């Protein structure tokens, strides 16, 4: 297979999202090829031996690596500024695989409390079953990270912005604390996307994505990806990856490659719509809105950190209605264009009620501590006309009130 003849110059992310990592077969296809194969043949027994001993290049088995996955992984590396990557079957496969690949009994993890429900399950319930202690802290408080460190702390884990209230963690400050303690920093960067935040540039060691979200961006396929240093990915994560079967399917990797071609265009358009909607909701507070949270607005509680750490706002808006669950449900059931779904990052605008969906397993007091009230809604803004979306929201606000 041949690589494209790209200029030996620094290329912008938009260009890399289209061309990065492409491999072409002898047929010189325009679109990336989809390699639906389980295994590979060898020209000789000697060649097979060399591949298994890693003495020669080439593929062995698609549970280990596959040409279509390799293109997707390389393209993600170029966009993220990472040395290596592995594509996984889902975002949660990326998160759980990262943790379990290098942690062992007796280790300790510090995690920000504002996490997606499944991520919280991994750090609160799953890891302790294997003798890995965890401490959950307020990720916004830099001193809380420092105070939580123990002699056996091996990992810091957090989302920024967080799900669903869009809180931020200071990646640089927290990474400095972790590295002083000899711990790795794992960042879930889904809400920012690689378009608006680069955790590795701010000191993080490992970045994980649910590519199900913005990278696919059209509600088609599940996927995830883990990015970091060549040493971590190839010497630590890959062994776990190939023996536990958490890899992405070649078809899904091909879909993700197609999604990357338009990622920047979609995210910028969605973020532009999100800001317009956040502004419109903030102006309509007398209609029963208690608060509006959006990282692109100056009234975000961490606006200074947003300006230092992110290059753009989010595609998500969080807002809380007066009237609790009853008002929230009336609101949701009145919407026409915006659809009720717990997914996000889609070309279609999607909305969910976290207290009864993504974060329903939390105790009421834990939800309250995170700011997830019964009136809170998380809106993932799509590519529809912003005025149409605002009109849809207005109709629902009238019904909720």
C-alpha cells in the first residue's frame, strides 16, 4: 500500500482531517478503502514468523490491527498531536480499557466528580472490585486534586467540559500536580472535540474520545479512540487491546474516516448555533429559565479558563427550568424539531433530561452536588437553522411555563 504524496510542510487540521493517514492500494482509489477481512496471508512461513515476532511490518489479525483502522488512528494522531492511537469499539471501551491496561491492585485513582454516568461507574464501582482505590473530588478545585494525592496515586481522570453541566478542569494545573506525583493524566475530550481543545498540549498524557459523538456526527456507528505517547499505546495499551478484543470494526473505522472529513465544518456550525441559542435562552429567563450554561458566553462561571484552554465554545448548552421535572417533561414533549435522545454531537439537535437518563443512577444528593437539578436539560445543538431551533425552544418554554 502507498501513502499520499503530501507536502512536507506543517498542515492545518482541516487539511489533515481530509488527507491525514490515507493509504492507497494498487488500485489508487480516491476514497479510503474498507478492508473487511479477519486475517491476512503471508508469502512464506518465514514471513509469518517475522510478523509475529514484530521483525517485519504488516498485519496479522484484524483484532490486533487493520488497514482501515490504521488510517483512522493515524489521522486522529495528526489532528490531536499524539504519537500513537488505538481505535476501540465504543467510547466506554476506550475509557475502561485505558484504566485497566495500566492500573493494578493497590493503585489509586483521583477523578473529577462531574463524569458521564458510565465513567462514574468505572471509577466508583468497577476499579475498586480489582483493588484499585478511587477518590472523587470537585474537579474545578485545583487544590482538591493536590490534597487527594497519595503515595500510590497512578492516574488522574476527568472530563472537560463535563457532562452535563459544562464545568471545566484546568488541564495544565492539574497535569502539573499529577506529574509531580508520578501519575498519568487521562482526559475525556468529547465535549470540546479536537477542534476546540487539545489536552496533550496542556500537559495531559492520554486523551480519549467516544467517536460515536461528533467524529461520526450523524448517528450511525459506535466507536472510541485512545491517544497518547508511543510508549503508552504500544507498550501498555496495545497488549490489553489485542488480548481483550475491544477494537473498532473496520466498517465503523471507515465511517469515522468519512466523518473526520467534515468534522471541522460541522463543529464550527454547531457551536455557532449553540451560542445563538444560549444567548436567546439567556434573554428569555423571565419565561421560567433559572440558569443557562455555555462555555462561549462571558457569564460562564469559568470564562477565564475557557479563554485560556479552549479555542471555541461547545456544541452543547445546559439550562435549567423553573418547575422541576414536571416543567422539563412538558418542555420536552412540546418540542418538534429537537428530538429527545441521550446521544450528542449529532447533525440533528438532540436533548435529554440528565436526572432521569444519563445520570439517573446517582443518588439525589449526588446529582444536587453536581448541579443536576430536576429541571436541568442538556441540549446538543445540530446543523438546523438557528432561528428554527430558537422558535422550537420558545414554543416549548411557553408550554413548560
